[in-house]
C-alpha cells in the first residue's frame, strides 16, 4: 500500500479518475495493527479494481481534519477528488467488513461510471 506523505500527495492520489481508497491509520493504533497482516492480500485481491493508499493521521494531520476522520482505521473511497463512500467508526474492523466495504465502493464507482457513460451516448 502506497503511503501518502503530504496533503499534496493525498490530493493528487484521490484526484485520479480511477477508484482510490484511502486507509487512515497511525503507528500507535492497536486496531490499525490488527488489519496489517491481511491488508496485503486484500490489496492484491482488489488490485484490478481500485488503488489503496495509506494516510498516517499523525504525519498528514491536516488531511485527517479536512476529511473529518474521528476514528481509525478509517476507509474512504474517492474518484476525481470526490468522496464516494466511507467506512468510518471507532470499532475494530474485520477482513470481512473491509472487503464488504471495498465491494460497495466498487459498486458505487461502477454505477457512477455507467451513469456518466449513458450521459455521453
């Protein structure tokens, strides 16, 4: 997972037309460490549909404030710089919950793409 080191890098990453999911984390976060072992497999599973980026809330704090991140880990899906859907709460997240969220993000993204495609026809 690519780590974002600045607010400029964050904006560039989420500004892409492709589906990008930001994972807001911190080194001291126990629930963030809980997801670390399985996230590489999850990332690989979804590699053909989305890009995952990691945002350290301590390193890029202004981004976390702008995005209203109150609990971590948090997941927010973006395309063209706009938020599509978020999975944000203070509870520990299981692999199944994360994959369910990513499936939903892909569905929302695809629906938007189809809608945009129908406008141009």
